[in-house]
C-alpha cells in the first residue's frame, strides 16, 4: 500500500497520469556501517554507506501476445558522505534499463550487471560488508590488468530465459565498455558473458563464462567459474571455483576457491567464509581472506549485523576489501616493497523498503 501511494505521489509530482503509475513501485535499501579498518600501515574509524540504493521499477501490459514493457531506474546513494570516490550518489548508477518481457523470458537494454556477476550473487553471504568475497573473486591482485569480472556494464543487452524445471540461462553483451563515439576504435572493447543456473529443492548450481575484447590487439582476458549452495535445514553451505586468464605473459592465469556457511537461528544468523586466490604466473601473488559475522533481523525489513574480516597477502599480492563495500580498503606497501595484510571490524544497520 505504501509503495502504491508513493508511486502515485511520484507520478503526480512529474505530471504523469495516475493510470501510467499503476504498475510502478518505489523501492530501496539503506546499509550504513561504522568500520574500524587497518591496511597494515594506518588504521581509522569510518562511517560508510554500502551499496545503498533507491529505485523505481514497473511494467505495462502491451495487449499483444502476452508481452509487457518493463523498466527500472536505480540510483546509487551515499548515505554517509559526498565523496564520489566512495560509492558516490548517481541517479542511474545501478541497474537501469528498458525491456520487454513475455513467455520467451526478458530482454533488457541499458546499464546492467553481467551474467557472469549475477550467476553467483547468492553465494556471497557477506555481500556489501568487509567480508564481501568480491574483494578477491572476479579479479587479479594486480591493479593494471583489466580483469575485474564483478561488474555492471554500460551499453548492455541482457537476456534472461524463463525457468524450465529449475534451469535458467542468462546472456549479456556490452557493445562498448569505453562509450566511444563512431571511430576506428568503437566497439573494440566489447564483452560478452553467459551463465546457467539450476535449482531443485535445497540445491542451487551455477556455471558462468565471460570474455573481454580490447582495442589495439592488447590482452583479451577471460574468466569462468562454477559454484553453488546447498541447504540442510537452517544451514546453508556455499562453494565456488573460479579461473581468470589475463591473456598476458606476465600475469598468466590464477585460480580461486571460496567456501561459505550461514546458519539461521530464528531472527538471528551466523556466517563464516574463506576465500583463497592462488599465485598467478607472477610469484607470491596469492592471498586468502576469512570472515566471521552475525546479524539480527528485527523485522523483515530492518536488521543489524557485525563483521570481522582479514586479508593475508603474499609479498607481491594486492588484495583488500572491496566488492559492494562502500569504502574499499587497499593494502599498504611495506618499506621492503612487500604487501601488508588488511583487517577490519564493522557494525552496520540495514533497512529495505
């Protein structure tokens, strides 16, 4: 009811007829935490907004062959500060698209998560916290490799199939990651990803692949992964294996393993995870991260959580806290040139509406 009232209020404010707003919903999520973090050289206490968002989504029956027009505008919000370097507010900073839905599935055009990213979201129990596994998964430790496969891309074409007895296929194509105007380089930095998921009873399994093309004959990195979750009453287990090939002689490829567990105790829950990245072709570039957490959901929409996480880097690695974490933390470099470890503790509050 509240969402409907808000939708009509938004429609009235911009002069949209009430009928057009009938299938429109206003939604959002606020996630604010107090973090105490240490990059191996300095420590600080910071207030952080972690993937907070505000969105409008809706659909309209087109009156033909069961088709519907769908849309979404999702803004990234920074509830803690105005520093654009850390999760700055952006009206269309998150998944924003127009699309068509029907018996064939759904086609979306706009800015969107890749199929590679979407495929394993539910394995990430520490999403948007210090323990977010995508501080390590989806990337190399080297900052100069175009290797971050946990992304939301501009210029996206996305297809999501219906579920056939628990099986779903997703495909994503980005026409140009650099937003080039017509030129000899336009479309030379496109990318594509494919993913399949299967869910039956307590089991969820997924496999995904992504390839990136780069201009001027430079590296064209690829990645693939397989993972899943399994529920045993109130306990949910997660596991994932990932391989990223940088397509360069210096870095080569690297493997990563992730394990996670979440135990529900009524309105409370406990979590733990371990993520290990092996060396690439460059020596001493591996790292591991472990995280422990607990939370309590006061209602279906409001909760609190606490997380402790630590990243232990090899001498030439460079992993830290990232993913959906509002204020990423990169490791310091010691005087002898080796990489320091990163650790942190946080207490946060979430509210969904």
